[in-house]
C-alpha cells in the first residue's frame, strides 16, 4: 500500500508523463501536417511553372483558352490564375482574359522568385492568396515572365490552431491532475476531520471514542494511535479516580481513627450498664423477666454489631476476614426485622415477609450479611419517612448454572468475578414504597461517600457491596421515582468449590 508521499509522487510523475506524451503527439502531428502541406504546395508550384514554361517557349501564339484549360487542371492544387508577361512587363496571355494587355506594376520587380501576400484574401477559411513573379531564361536570353496567383494554406493559421490544440491538451492534462489531487485530498481530509471531531469529544471527557482501523495507510495508523491514546487516557482517568478515592479513604480513615476511641468508650459503658441492669434490676414477674432478658440480649448484640461496624468502617477497602458457615437466611432476616420493629412502628411502616419453603442454607458470614440486610432495611425506612409505607421482604430459590437470572422477567444483575454456584442462589428482595431513586443517581449508589441524605456519609451501600462481592454474591437496585425501590440480593448456596 503506497503512502501519501508515494501517492503524490506517483500522481505528479503520471501527470508529467501524460503532458509530455500529449505534447509529443501534437507536435508530431503538426509536423506531419506541415511537411505534407509544403510538399503539396511545392508540387503544385512546380507543375504550374512547368506548364507556363511550356506555353511560353512553344511555337506559335499562346491562347487564353489553353491557359484556362491548364488552370482548371491546376485549381485543385491551389493555382487560381496564370499570366505570361513579356519583357516589357505587359501581360500577353492569361487564364483571366481581363488581364491581357495590362502592365505589371514596376514595384513587383523585387518579388522575383518570391512570394507576396496578395492584396485581397480570396481564399477560403485558413487560406491566403500568394503571387509569384518568375523570370523564364532560355539559353542566355530572358524570354519573359510568369505571374502565378496561388491560393495556399495559411501557415500562420495552422500554427495558431496547433498552438490552441497544445494549450487545450495541457489544460486537460492538468485538469485531470487537479481532479486526482482533489480526490486524494478528499480521501484524506474526511478521515482527518473525523479524527478532529473525535479528539474534540475526547477533550470534553468522552473517553469511549473509537475510530475504525481497517485502513492500512497513514490514516489507519493515525486511527490506531488515536485509539491507543484514548485507551491510555481512560486508564489514566481510572487511575486518577482510584487515587482520588484512596485519598478520600485515607482522609476518612484518619478521621475514623480519631473518633474510634470516643465511640467505643460509650459503647463499652452502655454494655456495662446493660449488664448491671440485667443483674441488679430484673422484673419480678416471670414473663416480664423473660422479655426483659430478651431485650437486653438484643441490646448487647447490637452493641457488639455496632462495634464490629466501626471496625469494618476502619477497614473499608481492605479484604474482610470472613468466617463462612451454612446459615439459614430466614433466621438472619427475622433477626434484622426484629431489631427494626420498634423503628417501623414509630414510622408507621408495615413489614411483610414472604419466604419460600424450599430455601437452602446459604454459605455466608452471618454477622456481615446481617449488616447488609440491616443497611437495606434502614435505607428503605428512610425512603418511606415520614409518611410510612410498606416494606416487603421476599426470599426465593434461584437455579444455579444454566438457570435464569434474578427472578423471572427481571434484568440480570451485573456480572461479578465469581462464577455461578453449582447449587444455585437464594434471592432476597427488599421492596419499599418510598420516594425512589433518581435515574441519574442510580449508577452511583454503591460509590463510597455518595449520598443524597441530609445525614450520613454514604458508606452504607458501599460497605454492603464490598461484603457481598467478597462473598461471591450479587446485588442490583431498580427504582422508579415516586413509586419505590427494589433491592435484589443473590447469596450462593453450598460451600465454595463444592
């Protein structure tokens, strides 16, 4: 494949050869025509002189009728008129009877054996009249003169016509070259314009631009280099985003480490007070004592879970230490919803439960998954505040490899680096009737520190996503503003590698 430089050189060389060939052909034809015309005119002139000499040197008087007959024979050769002139410059015989007896102008003596342009142009287009005054010498004596009037081709006109032909041929040749140059320029200018437009979009931050790389010339190389540049820019942007996120994580980690002790100390005090109340002030009635013991146990568990959340908060972005074991997902859900019962009643939220009977145990770290469930439940409560609503919690079994996605008729969750479990999934759906999530915010809900709430730092769903990812689980949110949100979780069943 020729490069642009090669194409330009080839086009200019071809144009040069075309011009040279055209001019050579035109010169060759013009030369041939000129030689042919000179030969023809020379032959006509020689024949006219020969006939005139024969008439002038013949015995007897030359008649105009015989001259007229000869002129008729020679007219096709360009001879218009023949006159015989005596030494006294008087026309004694002529093919034109009106010339007989006339005297030749003395000024014509300098035209002996020369041609002079006639006084009148009686020839056709591209022709001129020439008068030849030729002396006839017989022996040492001049017998007289021959005056021949001939109509010959105008050589100046012939040269002009040939010049115009050469000029037109040159213009046409250069016109072809200009057309070829325009085509070549368009072939390269349009792809370059496409590159410019793509570069402008990249400058605006659209790093998904791609140009075709099917061409094997400079444009194809330019497109490949452009795609590589965009790929490097995207990698750089992703790296900058990760660095920015790391900086934010580092800042929040420093903040968290500063308040960790301040949070843990009150938690330890609350835990000790609960133990003291439980030991020193139990209710007297058996039923009340049992309810008191259950509630204080729940408070103790939540204090421990809150302490674990602080640890998780400090370790966000680092791999979690998971302790997986077979777990009944219904039990985890009931424990979370039991904790949230008081808050649900205060906000006039009705909680509905729908668990399938064929649920298998999930292979998860129970406390971490409870944190995920609680984050989703609390988010649903906040979305339905202050008017209340309904939270529906469903748990269904999903097939494993080769089965469908998260529920019939729903979109599949985003891919994860973990393969589908061979024993299938247990899918948990949290569906609320809250305000929903705006479409432009939905793709960002799992980003750290992203929140639309007046309170909170936006780590709840980010922690949830991290925990589920390290379990090989899946999560997907779908929402309609004003109608509510559905959170779908898929937890793997069976031990990893089983």
